[in-house]
């Protein structure tokens, strides 16, 4: 699991866009959102670099939460 901080995520449409961008990635198994904290937990063996790049591409810069 990789936990991401996505500060620009503010609504259901944002979450749908994020899930749509990540779902096709090899190894993606699922995602859980925390709208209040503006975080997401991505399940599956997807590299952090791949996740961050995919989100950057759709306009949602993110950071890995350790």
C-alpha cells in the first residue's frame, strides 16, 4: 500500500479522475480515499514514481506520506 497526500483533491469528480488515471496502471489493485484529509491509499505493487507521475499528468500533484 502507498499512501498519498493529494492537496488539490476536493470533490467526487476529483476522486473519479484520480481513480481513472491510476486504475489502468500495471499492478493497481484498488484505492481508498479520505476526502477530509485529502489522502488516498493505493493498493497493489505500483511504484511510487509511477503513481506520482500519473497524478501529475492529470493535474493532481501528490506526495508520498511516510
